[in-house]
């Protein structure tokens, strides 16, 4: 488990767990609202046979940091999450080609992210 920072000041982070062989296709697992990557604990072993897994706790949830929330509408909230996820992706290093499996709100967030950053 490691902290991957989501800002230039290295204050806020998304807790990230990496499981499996880096030569396999990358799969990012994302939980729903108010949850954590622990949602996937029962399927990690089986998935790791086929994928290089990256399990995250979205910013503000699970064991990730709790930044000050200043968003006043949906557009600002989307922009907040998109900026955090993109900075997380950049700080992961070689994370350029990956699939996403997400639950509930995580699907909304990463669907929006995928539309912005194909």
C-alpha cells in the first residue's frame, strides 16, 4: 500500500495497492461512493492471475487523504476529481495503457475521466 500524491504540493494522496505481475495487462479497480478498495478483497487473487492490478481509494474516501472540500456545484466537483485522478495517474509513472473496473460512483468518476482523457 502506498500514497500516490494528487497535487503538486504532495499534501493530498490516493492510497494505492498494486498486485500482480507488471507484464500483464493493467486493470484499475475503483470503489463506489464512501467506500474503499477493500471492496475487491475477495476477487484480488483470481484477478491477479490475469491482470496487473491497481486498487485505489478515491481521494476523500477510504484511507486516502481528506482535502478541504470547496466545490459548490457538480461541475466543480467533477473538475476536482478529474484533476486529482490525472495527477495520480501521472505520479504512478508508466500508467498509460490500462482498463478500468469500477463500482457505482467510481464508474461515474472514471467514466467522466475516460471521456476527458481517452
